[in-house]
C-alpha cells in the first residue's frame, strides 16, 4: 500500500518527544469520540445516521439506504476506523517484531498513533471490516455492494473507493499522519491525495471536528485550514 521507512530507536524517541498532543489510548479515544460526534451522529463512508442502542452506537440503515453485503450482524454496529490503517503502524514499530500488538501497547509512540483521534472515524462495522487495510483507490466502473452507500471494494486487488465527499478528508488525514509520525507516503498515492484535497475542500463540520478533537487531544490537524 505504502512505502514506509523503519525508523531507528533514537529517531522514534525524538519523534515521540516532539509530539504536541496528549497520549490517549484507543479505548479512551473511542469514548471521547462518541461524545464529540454526539450532535453529528453520521457515518463516514455511507452517511448513515446512528444512535445509541443498549448504550452502544448502532446505524440506521434506512437513513442512507444501506444494505449489508454479507455480515448483517457486524453491519448493525458502529466501529471507529483508522483512516490510515493500524496495520501500517506495526510495520514500522520495533515492538511488533518483539511481541506483536500486545507488546506495542506498551510503546508510547504506537499508543499515540493508535489513539490519535484525527485518524479515527465512525463507520458501519461491515464496511470497516471490508475496507481492512486496503489502499484507497479509484475503482473502474460502478459496483456498489452496500445498497445506496457509495463505497466500493475490489477484494481481488485489495482496493477501497470512498465516496467523493470524504476523499478530501481522507487526504488531509493522511498528510497529517505522515507528518506527525514520520510516515513516508508512496508518490502515486500522494499525488492522488493532493487531487482529492482539491476536489473535496474543507467543510464546516471538518473544521468543527478538528477543534473539538484539539480541545481534548491538544493538537490540530494543520491541513484542515479554515
């Protein structure tokens, strides 16, 4: 998906010290985000409304014409997806080679990346699962598999095409993560993201979300320019 540079322990230490935001675990981030999105309960890819059901967020499929592709049970819940997949984090973390995700949870740099709220969005569970760690791309043709939801998946080539009105958001999140955590983006992907950012400029909710996250986490995404 992307070419990443494996940083030495010293570089990682310096990078961690340079981070401006607060260290928040993934579980803490999800609790914060539930409150942050309280008055904007809308899923990222499918624009579905969601509400609490038995204290857990659940999507309203009828609000967006969503139809489960295969996993109705997972599609009935909201999950917080890493726009830049957590799968990519582990490839550049020495801790993963030492003991997998469990070992990385003791690593401050990994915890910051995993819990960074600028990189987390609410999605229908099945869509999150299908997207997996697939790269974002433009898929030829129009083959929607979630009813009216304008998201497409090419399982053969491990590609995921998001709806046009969130492509700029995705680009700005990737640019932020690349800068914040010293992640090198593939040239072709960077070119695509730059185009997406132009085609889908910052909107009012993206600005508001940026400030709400900063109020808790301590830093803004500088690519979300007002």
